[in-house]
């Protein structure tokens, strides 16, 4: 009991370091500090009666039990337990990708024919595509709007949706949603709330504490942190929704492999250290870019010029504003953006983010390529917009690379 009481008092940094690690000796031969990878697809039990008994995932004593990989295995369960502690939920389901996690969360929330969803217009492009191409054709009513606006609460009350879907930090302009306000108005209208917390991570924000029901992560990003594993997670604040998540995880078959779960759990242990460096570097880079003559505008919530700076200072971990930013070149064109990216020597031209490496992308051809030019413009994504995921390299090296890239692109232009 004393051990359990001490563990509940641990800070999230300590919880994550020890995530997935057993706190007691399970075998007289010794217990490894890092859990092994369980690659088996099936699990044997002492007799058929016991196999039948544990098919629901637990032993008669309430301990985890395994029968088949699609139903779960020790590696995925360890990752689920760690994320549940990190987000402060009642349970987590893990999936083979972030998009699989988003689909399962929407289904678990009850998004089916006749249901209405209010979603932020600033969502990740494929998330909007999923809503439009998969859910709208089966009779779902979709209302996209600016949920970062002061008018968001009034819009939700007028629409009376069944589900509200937002991102804690938007892609690519890092806008912030007032999670507490959304959670409060959702309770008024009886809506299920979902947020994609990928960019903030549980280290910077815990949406369940603000009244949210489901929290999604593309674990491929900051949770993995090393560009070597793909996965998605959904943490629930309610057992009823968790049961639905587990059901869809089983039925959809978008399972996370034990190898990926092992890598994601390893990444989770160093998340606080990496986020500290990501945030510190990003703030310095944002300040540099804000003063650069080739840059028209910088989007980073750590800057006082960002429209949601005050909200970010209250919502996110003290003086930590994330590792993602965007900026606009003064030369507002696809050609100028390409020249800049092609001139970089350190920052990698990648269609992902959240890795230890600094990574740049052009939203119009990556995260938001499925949207029309008009839709991107309405979201504020200009033709000269560059997304930058600031890595954990020495910050002067990052700044020098950006500087030479901006200078070279300007000269060539």
C-alpha cells in the first residue's frame, strides 16, 4: 500500500520514466528493467476451461490475460497503462496509426448516420478528409468552424452537436483551443468531446483535466520522437467510451505490433526531457525568425505577437509552448518555399514532425494537400507558409541553417 501511495504522488516526469516497468520481482530469476518484446500471436492456457474464462482479457483474479495478438499483448497493454497515467484517464486503446485512432475515437463517440459533429476548421487535412469522405456519405452532419474564435461557444450552443472535435494545438499555425470553455459548453449541450493532443503531448497539456472525454495522439510524432515507429492512441475519461474503443480496436483490426509498442514506450520515457529541449529551441528559433528580413510572419504561441499567447501561457506547462511553429516567407509563392527548403542542410524536408531532428514541410503539398487552395486560404495557410518542427540539436546550428537557407532562397529568387 505504501508503494502504491508513493507512486500516485509521483510527478509525470517520474511516471513516464518508469512507465511499463514492473515495480516488483515477478520471478526468482530476476525481472528485467525493460520489458521484453512479446512477439507471439497466440497464448496458451492450462486447459480449455481457462482459455474460455480468460477470453475477455482478464483472469478470474482480475489480472491481464492474453489469447490472441489482435486482442492485445503485454507490450501494448504496458503502453496503454503508461498513457492512461500520463493523460489521467480511465484507460487507453492503441492502434497501428494515428488515423486509425481518430477513426476509432469518432466511432466510439457515436458518430454514425444522423449524428452531428462540430469540428475545428483548422484540423489536420486527412482528418477533415476522413470526416468528409467516410462519415458524411453515411449521413453524418459536419459543421466546420473556427473553434479558436471567441464565438465558438455560441456556435456550439446554436448547432447542438452530438460530438465536438478539436486539436489542442492546430496544424500548422499552432492556434490554441480553449479546452476548458469547450469542455464546459459541451457539457451544457450533452456533446462528447474529442481532442487531438499530439502536438501538446501530455507533458504540456492534459485535456481530460479540462473536461474532455477522449484524447488522441499520433504516437508516431513526439511520443515516439525518433522517427522509427508508427502508432496511434486514444485515452478515455469514461469507462463506457473505453469499452467502445476496445470494441472498435478489436473489430477494425488496426492493431499495434508489439515491436512498435516497445519502441513507443521507450520514447515515452524520455518525452519530458525531449519536450524541454524542443520548447526551449523553438522559442529561440521563433524569436530569430520574427526578426529576419526574409520572413513576413511567425506563428508560435510563445511569442507575445501570437493571438493566443495568453491562453497558451495559462493552458500549457509553465513557459513551455511546444516544439512546432510556422512562418511565412515574404516571397509568397510555392517556388520560394521550395527554394528555401531545398537550400537547407541540417533541417530535414519531412512530412512528419516531433522527431529529435528538425523537420520542415510545405503544408500545401503535405499535411493539407487534400484541401483546395481556397480552403487553405480560409484557414490562414498562405502560399509562403512553412511548417517547422524544431528538433533537439544545438539551437545555434538550427538557426544558422535557417538563416543560410533564407538568404540563399532570397538570392536565387
